[in-house]
C-alpha cells in the first residue's frame, strides 16, 4: 500500500506519491501508532526504505562464466557491485564502507601493487539521471573514485541537504592489470567486484537524532547467472513485504512478477517494463491490489529474460525494518 516512489514536483523537489497518503488513511491501526504530527515524514521513511534491506545477487539470464555486458552508461557490469536502493536527504544519510580483500600476508604470489584495487562509485536517481550527493562533507558530486591498498578500507558518508531522495548506485571496479591474477574463488578467477567487500548503512534521523538504521550488502552482477529470484512474501495488518528492482541495462527490460501461495499455486502475474537505468520499489499489495488475500503468506517470484535486472527485498512491520534473503536460480533456457 505504501508507495516506494518519490516523484518530482513542479518546483523541482520531491513529493510523496498520493498512494502514501491513501495508505495511511486506509490502515487504521497505524493511526494510533505512528507520529501523528509527522505522518508524512514517517510515510516517506517507510516508502523510501521500502527495499533497502536485502542481500541479493543480480538476475543474469544466459550462459555461465565471465564476460562483458555493456550496461547503463556504457559500463561493463559483469562482476561489478550494484546497490539497488540508496537514500539521501533531509532525514537520511547513506554510509558506504569498502574493503580491499587482497591480503599480502597470505597472497604471497601477488605483489602489493597488484593487490591495490581501484574504481568509481556512480549514483543515480530512480529515473536513471545522475544523483548529486555530498561525499564526506564535500561539494555535491554524482560519482567519486576510490583506491584501496591491500587489506585497507575506506568509509564514505553520502548526504544531501535537499528533500529525501531514493536512488541506486553502481560500484564500478576497475579491470585488473594483465597477469595480476589473485587466484580462484568458487571456480572463478577473482576479478573486479570479487576483490572488494562493500557494506552499506542507511540512517534515518528525526530532529537531528538518529532513530533507525538498516544495513545491506550490494549485489554482485554475475553475467549469465540467474533468470529468477524468489523472496518470501507476507501481507497483513502488521507485516508488509516489498521489492525493489533496478535495470542496469542500456535498453528497456521486461520483468515478470508472480505471486505464489504457500502451496506453490500462482495467484497472479504482473509484467513490468523498466527503462534504461530505471528503478522502482513497491509493496506486493501495490503490485497485486486485487489478488492479495487479507492475510497472505507465500512467495514472490521475479523473472526476466533480459540482462541487467537486480532485485532486493525488505519486510516492514510495526515500525521496524528487516532485510529478506533471496534465492536465485535458472538459466534463460529454463524460463517458464
């Protein structure tokens, strides 16, 4: 019921989707619990954070193995890290921690110079345009570079003085120099996003005081890996499951959302088209408004035959947020 989208208004800022207000009016039980004098801010808190809590791999239909997928903005997305939801603004800040996994104490066959990892972080609005943020208190930028020596980490505090604004981020890790192999991990050469660890924390502050925090890990885009992701889904008076989707492709993609009950029966199917670099976030009862039982427990299946779709999930209940793990499977030939 709560919209996961903040839309631009005529003044160039952001305004709440009308369905947010309608939701607060519909759910009578919330009226006595939420901050009545600040219900719109609370609604924004829920909606902006709709899907910023899950750890998920990208859905990559097609063949297995490393490759090159030129995605949105001309980036080779294969083995890059994708953050499908981030938030900055008056009430929010986003903290990003990057750690270089190269350890010269154990990786003695690699020189310290070859263990250094570099790259850039690119920030986007939900419509794919660049999102300007302050990084560690500096002037607004829509991208910034990083360089991590072996076993070193770096912290970046992303903020904005404007309205609360959701978006997504690409952590584009540079290709390693030829011959600078780190070895193998899970049968694959350690390259690009496999060389760093990224943690993200979103902080919500009310009257300048932090009151809620959600931690996530970005998804590593693995070209040709997964066609389908599954997330457990609930919807009743106290619990709401949401999903965020981002299209990292340079062209529009089609996503199929299937709602399944606990017996595996398909209750409803909803197609969704995402433009290049676009992101959307919704609760499942927004996606299937006429097919959602009053007290639902089951699964949401997210499938696509196109490269570039990344999904995340979150469960909201009684004013608290928690992330939801996702299962990924299937090749393009296995798509139903």
